[in-house]
C-alpha cells in the first residue's frame, strides 16, 4: 500500500475541495458505521445490515467516480 501518492488528485480527476468533500463524506459514513457496529455488538437485533449496506454503497460510489 502506498501512503504517498502525489498524483492522486490528477488520477481521480478531482480538484482539492471536491476530493476533500468526498473524503469527509466517507469519513462521516465510516464513523456512523463504527457506532452502529458497537450498538449491534451490544444489541444484536439493531443495525444488523447497516454497516455492510453502507460499505456496498461506498464501493458503488467510488466505482462510479472512476468512470
């Protein structure tokens, strides 16, 4: 895994702020998934498919952005 990719914005064909908004959105979704998973660990009947559904949505969104 490469930690530094100075061509990342060029490769994604996005500007800095567009990329920042997408990354912030993903971060918020991941945070909500973490909370849902913690609640699911305590109460298994809650959020049974929330995190996996969100993960699929993110993968679809990333693939759409790639074109």
